[in-house]
């Protein structure tokens, strides 16, 4: 468990750094645009109803509720996870029950290497954000206590960043 907490802290730090760098690059490209007056107007319009602000919980993590196939599911935002990762119990709630032979992908976690079942989720909803066709993995319950919202979801957003103790997701 200690190793998992250390990995989570490192991944949050790395994600924060990556988000800051991505934000700086997007600001630089926006200022280099040939029509700088139009870019800020589009950004403001898109951000108005399509943004989610997630406060840090008591453990320092970013937890949020979402929906997969209409079923409520809790996620921990993990900018260091390549994919959305679900435990078997959560996946079963919306009908995803991989057979033992489906566990053929090898993933590396804080607790070592484990077999996972690859899948694709038609849609994940978080607040007003909707992302379609999201790659994910299902891990055994004993290997994953919390569902992780990884980069296969986050990279489809316009931006995600850590600022002032909060995680901001924008579509």
C-alpha cells in the first residue's frame, strides 16, 4: 500500500508538471496564431459550460463521480495512468465481465506487473464533460481498489491542469 501511495504522489506531481507544460505550449501557440483576436473568443465560449473543477480530497487526491452506460462510478484522476482502469466490481455494474482468457494485457502498477483485460468504453460522462470511445482496462479487484481516470480519457479533453489545489478539466 505504501508503494501505491508513493507512486500516486509521483504520478500526481508528474501530471501537474505535464499539465503546466501543455498549458504553456498552448498559450505560446495561441499567441503565435495569425488571427489572435478569434482564439480567445473561442476559448471563452467553450469553457463556459464544459469545465469541471475537482477539489483535492483529504488524502490529497482528486476524486470525482462519473457515469459509464448510465451507471454511477467513482474515479480518482490519475494523470500518470495511461488508460482508464476499472476494478472488476465496478466494471460488472455496467455489464462488463471479462472472462479469464481476456486478461491477456500486461500492465505495470505500483504493486508490480499484473494481467488486465483491455476494453473500449463507448462513453464516459463527468459533470458536463462527455468523452466517447475511451480505451480502458479491467483489473482484478485485489489489484485495484479505486477506479483510475487516466490519459485515455484526459488526453481527449481540451486541457487538464492542476491549479490552486484543484484539478480543472475542460472540454
